[in-house]
């Protein structure tokens, strides 16, 4: 059984941001945190909030980082921050491309690259996903970070909602979830194609830290990924057969299809169309019994 790497915020030592830059970083993070309400991220508003927006501990929880580390970052203390952790904070604070680049510069991460993998989607994308129900569907970027999904996808893949934002990546979950929590029944059959398509996309991002980081982490925790990666096979992402299993609903057989989203460069819509009436009925049953769908991840 493999385990997820704990994010601590540590990075290779370097000179670090100067006092003025750290002060700017602290003020910037506070301003971005205060503009997001608990309701924006699906949290109850609570009572007696002294300041607008999220609390520091809430940002840390949502980003999957340590509360102390995030507090120090926002206080402008001289600490190092990896690209991976800054990415998680940026997603939580809903930074756009310009804001993310500003964050990297203030945090003194000179090799960070801001491109189409930022993770920000037009609001219409979620509307389309919701309209596709009962067809399970999700949106991912080239690096396989899962950016959005609909209720049907969450029903057959409950791990997507349980995962920390920094680990909500389809490649990471495919190769690190233990069998009890991995809903993909035919992973051994589909894994070579997943890795080959991932390497094909990787060739356009060889020098980007986020891509290098996810490959390094997968190689470290998954011997199967490391073996497939070492083969250097490449392939275009196309349609494939994917079978999901659920402890209560049983097997759900689907045909997965990927399509680029022109309104969100780098993003891909992935639909999972059931291939038979039995599978369609099982998805409908899970949507009607959300407590059963969520329970499949609690072992």
C-alpha cells in the first residue's frame, strides 16, 4: 500500500525573499484570503468572525498544508515554499494567472512557470458538467489535476471529494489509492495508456516545476508508474473502456472520452458514458442514494 506524501512547504534552500518582498507577500496573501467567504468554498459561515473571509487555519486545511507553516508564510517570516505548495495555496485562494505569477515572484520562486495549467475555469464549465448528469464527467488540466466534476462523477469516484486539493490528481489517485479505495476495476488494463498519454503531454512542459514534481512523486511512491514511465511509451489520449466498482452498486462499465475545452486552454472534459442499461441503472441508484456513494470511500 502506498501513502500520500505529506506536504510541509519545504523546498531546497536558497537565498529567499528579502524583508520587503516578504512584507508584500504577507499583505497580498491576507488580502486574497479576506475576499473569499466560507460559503465560496462550501464551508458553514460560523459565528463571531472577527475578520472577513477565511481564517488562516481554514486556508491551510483546504490547501492541505500545515497551519503553522501557512501562518508563518502569511506573517512574512523567512521560510522556503515549494512550487507544489504554492500551487495548492493559489488554488485555495482562487488566484488567476496574474495573481499566481505575483505570488511566485513575491515568494522568490524564480523557476515557476505560469501557463494554461493554472486551474482556473470559466463558471460556465461547471454549468455544463452539471447539465451532463447522469453522465459522470470531470475536467482536468494537462497535468491531470482534477479541476471540476459533477455529482455523477463524485458518485462513482468518491475519492475525488475526499482528496486534499494538492492530491486531487487523477494520475496520483490512480497509482497511490489502495485497492479498498480505488474505484477503477480495470486499472491494470488502462494504466499503460494513461501513462503513455501523460508522457505525451509532459513533452510540452519539460522544464515546468509542477510537472517535474508530480512525476518525481509518482516515481517515488509507485513502482508500477515508475516501470511504465521508464518504457518511454507515448500515445494520444482518446476513448477507452473504464470499469468502476462500488461496494453497494456493483460494477459500472463506461466508455471514457476526452475533449479539449477551447474556453479553457489546456483543460480537458472527460465523460464516462455507461455502456449498458445495468450500468446506467447503477449510476441512477447512486445519485438517488448519495450516502451510499460517499460511504464507498470510508474504510
